[in-house]
C-alpha cells in the first residue's frame, strides 16, 4: 500500500482535530482511499501544551517552513490562519509541487486569485473545503454537485457566533453586550469578537462562495458589510418575531441582469423558512439554481471535529490525486466575463425601519413625507406607544426600494426636529 505523508501547520483546535482524524481513523482512510495516510509532521510554536491527542515521537516541531521543506512531507495542511506567514507557507508548498489543504477563508478571500494561479502553474491541488461552513460540505456541493447548474441566488448563515447571539437575544430578550459576554464565557465567541460580530468572517466566506458560483474575484475591502454589533437591538428582534420574522446575519448573493448583488448584513427572514429555523451555533447555506431549484446545506459550521472532518476529506482527495499523478482543475476559475459587483446603493430590497419620533401630531406625517420625497414607499407603519421621555417607537416596513434612497430618507428623518434616536434599519428577504 502506497504511503502519503502529511504535514500539519498549526496545532490549535482544528489542527488537533485533524491529527486525531488521521491517527485514530487511519484504518477507515486506508479502506476508502487505498492509501496509507501517514502523519509525518506537525508544526506549531507551542509544542508543549496538551491538545488531547497522542502524537508519535518525532512528529512535533516548531519550524513550519522546515516542515514544508521536509522531503518526507508530501501534502501540506495549513491551519495557522491569517494572511501573513500562512500565505508564505502556502506559496512555498505550492512552488515545491506539494498539494495544500487549508481552512483559511481570509487568505482565500483576499489572495485566492494569485494562489490558485500558482497552483495551476505548478500543477498541484489547493483544497479549501473547510473554509466555508466548517463541517458542512458546502464547497464540495457547490463545486461538484452543482457544477452543471447556473446558480441564481445564494444565501448563507455562515457564522456560528453571530447566530448564537441572535438566537439568545430572541429567546431571552437580553441586550447584545450581555449575550456576547455569555458567548465568550461558553467559548462560542473569541476574546476579540471583531471578525465575527462585525461581519467580516461572513464576508470572507461569502466572497469564496461567489468565486465558485460566478467566477468573480471580488475585492473584499470594497464589499458591503454590516455586522450585528451596533445595528441590532433586542427590541428589533422582538418586533421581527411579532411580524413572523427572525433576524439573521445573512450573506446575500443574487445574480441580476445588471450585475451581482453581494453583501452581508443582519436581515429579517421568514421564521418558518428554511433559514429562519437555523438556530444556535449552526450554519446553513441555501442555493437556488436553474436545474436543482433550492438546495439547503445545514450543520455545524465550526468546531474542532466537524471542521477537521472536512479537512481530512480534502487531504484524502489530495492524496488520491498525488498517488495517481494527477490533480483536479483549478477549483475557482475566473469567468471569461464575470458579472460586475453591484454598488451597495443600487441594491433593491424591502426594509424594516425603527424610528423614534416625538409623540405629538404631525411627527409621523413628517417622517412619511421624508420617505416619499426620496422615493421610498411605505408598506406599513405601526406606533408602539410613547416612552417616558415623550418619544414613541414607530416600526415601518417598506416596499422594495434602493438602498441609497432609503439612506437618504433616513438621513432626512434624523435631521427632523421630531426625531429622537437615530433610525435603525434592517433588510428583509422573503425568498
């Protein structure tokens, strides 16, 4: 039986899971691949902390570049993260003709074009199944299962931290800050939650999906992103629930004749829809294609073992190809005529708006006049009663409107003497 030696760069949560999978499920991998996938090296700056995995003697090292350059290492697994040293290591492995498996969504979202070009030039594989959806085979489904379909729309709940926070805010009626602290205590949120709660983690994943579905290379720094911090309050979640919606941090991707809509924002979705039922730390991706209609992919989007399972699956495929002396075509081809990314202001949607207006005659009329002046049509407006300071909450739902027109209307309303707090708004997706 042919032996393929694997080197893991990064021995954190996922790296330890991958090591466990390769060691403890070696027999399963032999049966299913016909190969002996041998764990040859694990590189990490910290090789003394117990990760709960019994690693054979001589496998651990502290020099990741030495691990990549080791002639015994044939497949490189990059789990360091970020775009600094991780990028250099991936590039070095590819230049050496070694296939790479990574879960690094930030690296792929920002540098995927050049890395896949390098992989194609060297004739080696670059797999990234765990970069979106953790243990959910979202990448494989989009890359392979829907290969013969024209994808029309894609929606994703792609960050377990945010979904946990929004679910808990709905269940307990608690403010964002309290639920975030709880999530950090339980290990569902990082000490610095910026990438998650401000939407950037979801944005990186959305960019990767768009690359697969439409062959675009979006500049992630120019895309529209709104997180859940400072944009969603418990009152908004309660209002949404009363109207039959739930609030989700949603990646929205739609192909229009004039271009591709690609954005991330907290969004109202029908509570009884497939995405509306996704709660807690779970993730989901929903695709609409011309031949397969709607397809839902659901499961744990993060975590040691679910993510590691996807990584090991990629390692197995890379090893098969290596043993056969082949590689698969570049997984993220640039389309010959990729669609342009629509400017944020041109996106058309229905909107939920929460207004704080003086509780006196004429206040609502002034606000509705501002909406009308900027071409935003109101579907419904409901006053929720006055507070002790004399301001009433007015919940407005609009018909479809341009994002730029809504922004102009809300700016005009905020300047009105009758306006209290700054208006809050969320998009609505009815599928």
